[in-house]
């Protein structure tokens, strides 16, 4: 079955998924809002169009992002710009080796009032809409783990009391992939909670000329605010109504299964190079992000092309390679490229 056949089948499901006129208007608003957001981001950020698209897909999906790149590629500036445009509450934590969990989630302090003492929970910077976890791999796993509950369940438990997070809530973390002194590898449980691992590359020569020209003179970088937090929450709700054909879901699951050693779907090179493959969150994120990408590209159904386009960012941080792969200089991205070529879209019945 070709991709066009899948789309024709899904057209029959469109009305079941998005039959409300308000929903269709919301989809139109999402596409318009995406264009407005990109226009505002470009006032500050030059290039990185694919990175911006994936970051917006994560926001519209309700997912968290890990942004990786060498110093000076505007990782932090990109995240701060998005928060500014959306006018969401924003907190930045500079992760350092001496950072403690209480510096992230907050702590109980003794408060005295009219001679009476009581414990009061003072919320930490995690209680925000967008949390920039800058250089997240520079703090020990004990402090990194303070993000786990908030990222998955949108709540924080302290001293036996559960505190709900604000909606929307995103963790957008950065890390430097080349400077490893004084860093701590992110635990697999932490990595798995990021929908995407987005890698920033160097700009082209023309783009770098534009950056240098614009940053070495006086320029107005004031941005407009086309969308709000309420808009983002509405986009997240409508995206989940987008239908995905069973064959497309099966392809996403088949692709994820192929990353797991000893799986009957795994090619021989996966058994040779991979210690641990991606878990079920990878399959879920492929479909959910695929729904948002489909809407942003003018479609009301998820296509194979959506899964293939998003697979590198969804899978690269969920595949743990062994020393054989490292000896042969195989990277997770190279493995995903091979799987996209080798895993069939359809299985003959």
C-alpha cells in the first residue's frame, strides 16, 4: 500500500476525527500561528529552520526537548526567544555540579507568624511554563532526577505533598556534546522523557555573515506575541484527534522494535551494535508528533513520511550503542538511517 493510498483511506476517517467546525478553525489557527511564530523567531534566530520546526512540533504536542550543539549556536537564545514570543512564564536553571534537587523543585522552610512556627513549601524554578535546563549534563544524576516526576506527570511531590504544575509545561534542555570534563551522562530514564533530541549544526557561510552583520550593529529585536499559552493547550488537544491509519501505527511500532537487540524485527547489525533499543515512548512520540506535523503540512492524517522525518530526533537518544559500534564509529543517527532504509512500510500478509 502506497502513502497516497493510506492518505485516501484516512480521508474517510477525517470527519470522525475533526468533524467539528471549531476544530477545523483551530487547525487553521495552528497553521497560521506556526507561520507567525517562525516569522518572529527569524527576527532573532538566523537559519536552523528544521530545528525550529521540530521545536514547534514538540510544543504543539506537549513534549519536552533536549537541544544539543557546540557552543555559540544560539541554543539558549532560541529557547528564550520562543518563551518570549509566547509570553509564557519562563525560568532558567544553570545546571552545575553543586546544584541540589531543592534548588530545582523547592524546599520547606520554617515560617514564623505571631509566635507560631510552621513549615511552608517554597516553590522552586521548576514551577513555570517553560523551564530552560541549561547544560543539563553538568549536574549529578541525583539533581537530574528531580525533573523526572514533573516531566512525566506534571507534578512535584515534596515532603509527602503533591504540587501540580502549571499548564502548559515544557522542559527545554541544552547540552554541549564535545566538552565532557565535569559532566555527567543523562540517565536513560531521563533521556526517555524527552520527546526529541534536536541537534544543531553550524550555519552556512551566508547565514553566518547575516548573523555577524546583525549582531554587531544596533537592531530592534522586539518580537510580537501571536500565540498564548491557551492557544498551545488548544493545539495539543486538537492534534490528538488527528487519525492515524493502522498501517502507519504498525510501521512506527515496527521501526521502534527494530532498534531492540534480539527482537525478531532487528536486523543483524542491530544485534551487533546495540545494547538497548528504544521503548514504547518512542512509538507514542512518533505518532503524536506525526499528527502535529501532518496538520502543519496541510494534512488531516499521519503519513509514512511524517514517521520517517521525525524518526532521527525521536530515536537517537533512546538507542544505547555498545563498544562494537563505537569501535566502528557507528552513531545512533547512522543506525536510524539504516533502519529507515531496511524496515518495510508494509508486511506482506
